[in-house]
């Protein structure tokens, strides 16, 4: 029993808080250890949704590393092997962290369930500190926690998958040099990526004022506001691929900042965003593409010197600029370029640049 409420109520609250806690369920595992009077509490989640097993292992604070490995192995053999069954079981689990192999933990209470096909979890409570066996009160409390654990694990798996996808896509977008800003129908900024923040900070003609994305020029600001509102309204149409392009002239730069405004993710009953939104994609022509010479050389079989030249050309340099930056004569650069053409089976510099920029070399830095 705890001071501020019933054990079940407190643990249930911590179960749902643990979905977004880092590391996950730290507070719940610590509290479960106290409530059940055990040495170690663990949560093991196993998924096979991608065709191969993945496992998340979480332990109460202070758990011995070697003991954690043994708990993981025991759970793999006893809980996650064969048929996954929902339920609460007391196991005889001789685990040891001593040099002579003497067991220091001899019993565990495991609460496990299949969340959905390919996804299962187990909450393990390892060894009563006072030496008493697990009793009916422990099992009853575990039974009260089981449906909440199952629901929380289902939410967590969805959340983790979405978080991982977002992290991957964010990294790719940043690497290819594209700025992205998510705004609502009134241009209030909801999210930005690193490239868009750099573009906005660089005097590009776009800016954020009072939390809203706008343009420095009044006439352009009105057009941007209109197109953002139209894109956000179009969000209600599933699979809407319409885009609103813009080119922002910059007084200090002859190259315009180019924008493409898209509707945000379509509003659906199951995953409806809180606000209608629009996605503003921006590209600054003056930002050189990030290309790795090492990767270009490996992809196309070029020497280091040829790869360095090809990379500079792909980043927008002409032959004179590239030869000067590399410290070589123009004739040497021309000779290397002809060799590059032969190895890549192209005939023009524009074809070479297109080939490099459409390859994975742009994602390598």
C-alpha cells in the first residue's frame, strides 16, 4: 500500500505515463518493485511485424546488468517461445549473478499477453525481497493491471513505429537540403525542420512573425497567406496532391527562393490532426547539394581525383571553378571529366550532374 492512493490506481496511471517516458516505464517499474516487494521488475516487448524479431528490454532502476541478460534469456525461452498465451504465471526461475553459480533469485511472477499478431509483452516481477512466495493478492493485482498493460503496449507500438518513421524521413529530408514547415490554416507554425530554420534565418524573404509564417514583402505575404489557407482547406480531400508553387524574389540575391505549398495529411476519423494544416516545402538554389566525393567514387568507380571533380560539378560549380578549387589546370580537369564520362556512360556534363544528384550520394553526408 502507498501513501497517496491504492496500488492499482497508481500503477495504472504510471502504465499510461510510461508510453512517452524516456526510458519507457521507468517510474512504473520502480513503483511496481515497491508495491510487489520484488528485487527487479522488467518489461519485455517482442515484435515480429517486419518479418524478424525485435525486442525492447526495460528494467527497474539499479538492476544488475548480468541479471538483466539472464531475465531476457529466461523470458525468451519460457514466455516468448511457442504459443503466446495471455495470463499470469508464477515461475521457478533460478537466476544468478554470483561467480559460483549459486541462484540468488528463485521465483518470478510473469504477466504476459499477445497485443496483436506478432506483438507480445511480458511484465516480470522477480523474487520477493522478504522471501515470501507470490500469493493470491499479487496475482489479483496483476490481473487488474493486465488489460491496461495490453492497451498501453498497443498504443506504444503504434507510437514507436510512427516516431521511427518520422525520424527516418526527417533525416532524409534534412540531408537532401529541403526545408519543410508545417503550418495551420492561419499560417501559424506547427513544426519546422533544420533546413527551413536555416533558410528563415538567412534573410530569404520569408520570416516568422508572432508565430506565423509570412513574407517580407506585403504583396507576397498576402499571396502566401491565401495559398496556405487554400492548401489547408484542401486537406479534407483524401489523396489530394495539388500544390501551390511560389518563387520569392530576393533583392540581395538574383536566385529566387522557391516554395511548393501542399495540403497537410488528409483528415480521417481515426487519425485526424487537431488542426487543418499545410506543408510549405522550400528550396534555396544557392544551397549546394550535399554530396560525398567518397560515395560518388565508390558508386561510379571513379578515382579520388575524378570523384572530387564530379562532386564539385554536381554541387553547381562549372569546370573553371572546380579546377580552381581543386588546384589543378583546366586541361587536367577536362581530361578527368572525359574519363568520368567514359566510366559513367554519359556524354554531357548535365547528364553527369543529373545522374549524381538522383543517386544516393546526396544522402551520404
